[in-house]
């Protein structure tokens, strides 16, 4: 078998896998434009008359407010996580603190902890303080949950900064703040963008905490999508339309930041 044939087979297999994984998303998008009777039918149909009834029904149920809550929680969580991750990652890479391995293990071990193990005490604390159903408290919790991932990503990016540049800045009298924000940070901005995007996506898609720590004022989009399945049945067309709307911000953010994301992830790659 020639090299060209192997490459062709590999390319074909890759496209087949991409189509298999993408098909459920495509079907969800398609169902969003179907009438409910066709979308819920046991016999799938590709040819139909498109309608916007599903999208209207989603907004009639107040989806706009849930989208705003998700946007607020995700943006604030991303901002908090990145602001805290930058100095932490710098200390774990360039300005080495004692017992780096232990600190890194602690960071990532908190991410491995099941949320179900901490949600009850967290719920009791917030209830006692009167902070349940608060969008800003939810954003702080999201930031804490995603901070370990942001720190690990940012550390790998800072490790790529040539130490000679840092030494030259120190010789010129640069302090710690200037060393981080004026010298090292501009060199890892693609990495910052990729860490911010990952944090935003994780926060936007979070369901478990949003379901248990919010009720109405701070409820986000994922629990709202779950409300379409109730005792009366499953409203597939409306759910598909709402899911399509909910996926758009992440898709748009990924499309805008795709170059920075690719550059950032390649910066942290092992060579």
C-alpha cells in the first residue's frame, strides 16, 4: 500500500468520524426548525417546511433571562479565574515557590473531587448567609471550580517564556508586577485566551451547581433546558431550538478566538 493510499484512507476515516460526532448536533439544529409533530415522530424526516415556532416558544418561556444569567456568571467566572490564575501560574513556573509538585497536585486534586461531595455543605453555608440564588456568588463558585484547570494551562504557557528575557528585565530593575504584566504576560496572551475560553465554556455548560444553588433569579440556561422534560412529555422541537440558541455563544466565542486558541494550545504542547 502506497503512502498516498494510506493518507487517503486516513483522511476518509477522519471525515467519517467527524460526521458521526457532528451528526447529533446537526440533527438537533434541524429539529429546532421542525413542527413538534414532525420532530417527535417515530419516523425521522429530512424534508419538511421549516418553522420558527420552536424558537418563539423558547423565548416565550423566558429564555432571554436565563441566557443573560449564564452570560453574567460565565464572564465573571472567567475574569476572576484568569486574574487569579496568572500570578499563581507565574509563581509555579518562573518564580518557583517551595514544593511546586505538591501545590500542583493540590490544585488538580480539587478538580477531581465530585461536586456531589461538596454541594450539601456549600448549600448550607449559602443558605445560612442568605446567598442562595445569587448570580455573583454562582460566578465565584464557577471560578473556584475552574481555577485549577486555568492554573495548569497558564503554567504550561509561562514555562515556554525564555528565562533570559525575565533575567534581562530583572537586571533593568523590573519589579514583580512589571515582570509579570509588562514582560511575561504579553508573550503568553494566546495562552491566556485559550485558558479564558476553556473556563468560559465550562462555566456556560455547568448544570449541577446551577440546578441546586439557584431557583429563579439566578437560574442559568442548562437547568432551563432541563425544564423541557417534565411529566407532560418531552418537547423535542422546542428543546432543540433552545439548545441551538444556548450553543451559539460558545460557538461564536470559539470561532472568534480560534486562532488564539490554536496558538495557545500549541504553546503548551510538549516538544
